[in-house]
């Protein structure tokens, strides 16, 4: 294995899912739903396969999907052209191609920890250096720390990666903080990669505002999203990057040598969902809010401190009152002794100590699955 990838062994998601299977546990670790997306979307994919739409799509993606993505952004009062959209093999490829296409070897990329582990791997693949800046606690949730982010900037800094709504904490960053982050990016002439895959999974009347809508950000932001979380289609691996043409050209140049193109028959199906299934996505969000509340109450009853999650489909629970072990050890004990799998947040950090007693539960499961997890935890 090359040196730059030595630290990246099996992902924590694969590790905990394998342990869950071994222990016949309820898997609330890996973040994937156990129900399908809109029936009309599934039917269109089946029809596309049956009618022979199974060869390479155009490199940037099928026009029908690029147009649908551009139209989708109008909900945020954004005027996006089809030429500013690149279809990718999931959001992860969009993230990797963005970093590889826009960051030079030896430059630095600021990651907000706890961070999705694919960010760190993408930085390593680009031959760049990651600089981790921790979220700061704010009440029962977390917020970006603009002062710490600005202090981490050096002449080598090329990009900041922001995930909002945030995985793994479920936090949603305030407009005031995002305005300050935007000011910092403009003053230091930095690119911003904004991962917004959970843009539709918001609760308690929380509303999403894309990073590119903040002052000075339109020309320096790459927005990434996907059908995976919005339409319960994680296995379709259909995502996208939206950026001004000069940035998108560099991203596409990297992307073409990663996968060349994505799965063709899924693209018209995702386009249909974006155009016609927003009400399905809204219903999903309302359903998830109820699941969040049910699991939160059960975890509190079991002795955890539960943090507030206004977005994503994750809950962070603190087990400090129950054990003084590490997050990894606690999760291993939990899956073995109680038959419930969770994910330790410390594995997503370069500075793990503040996060060692916090673990993540995914509540994107059917009610009977969550009920069984609650029974085991209690």
C-alpha cells in the first residue's frame, strides 16, 4: 500500500456492519435506509433497463438529469445552467473529483471534525494535507468555529470542506456563522466544497440555505448533493457537483479518469424524482422526524445524554454517564452485549478526545426495527 493511504484501512461502517451481522444485532450504525424510494422512480429505472438504455451516458451526465438538477436549484432562487452541472457516481465521487481537480499536491484542505471519512481519503489521494478544525459545542448541538477556521489558514490552504446539514452530528449551521465563513473564504481567496447531501432531511421547520448563496460565494463554491439520501437510493450511486464552468471543467477532468460515467438507466429515474417527487421527500422528512423523537426518548431513558439533531438521519448520544471507556470499545460492547450497532465519533477526528464518549445512531429504519433496538437498549 502506498504511504499516503496507509492510515485508511477498512471503514468503520464496514467494520460495525460486519460485527452487527456476526452478533445478529440491529444495525443503527451504517447510514442507509431499509425502504425503497418513490415507486414511480423505481418503475422508470426498470423501464429504462428493459428498453435498452444500458450503454455509456454522456460524460457530464444525461441532459435530462442535468436539467432536472439545474431546475431543482431554483427552489433556492438559484439560476443554474445545465453547463454548471456534472453527474457523478454518488456524492463521494463528486467530493473526490473536486479535491483532486482543484487542489495541488502539497496544498492544505481544512476539514471540519468530526468529518465524513471519505473527505480525508480524498485529500490523501490528491497528495494534499488535511487540517482538521473541530466544531464547537452550542447548547445541545454544534456550530462551526470561524475563529478557529481562520487561525488554521496558511499560505498553503486551498480549500475548506463544509458539510451542512452535518454528518455525523446532525447539526445545521446558522446563517450568521455561514456569513462569517463566507467572509473568511473571500478574504483568503479560498475555494469551498459544500457537501449538502442531507439538504432535504431537515426537522422542526429548519430550512436549508446553500453555501453558494452567501455573499461572495457563488464563484468559489462547489455544491455537492445526491439522490441517495433524498430518495432512499443509496445503492444507485447517483450524485452531482454544481459549480461555475471554470471550476467544473477541472472537476470533470479528474472525474473522467475515476469512473468515466455513472449508471445510465438510473439517471432518467432520478431526474423524474427531482421534478415530480418533492412531496415524497417531504413525507420522508416528516417520518424521520418522528423516528428521531422516538429514538431520542428511548436513549435518554437508557441513560444517554442525547444531542439535538435538526437535520440528517443521525442522533449523537453521549455515554459518559454509563461508562468511561472509549467510543470504539463502547460500540463493540453495545453490539455484543445489547445487540445494537452504533458508530463512534472519535474515528472521524484528528483530535478525538472531546468526542470519545459520543456515538452515532442512524434512525433511517422502519419503525419495527427501531422498536426492536429500543427494546434491546432498555
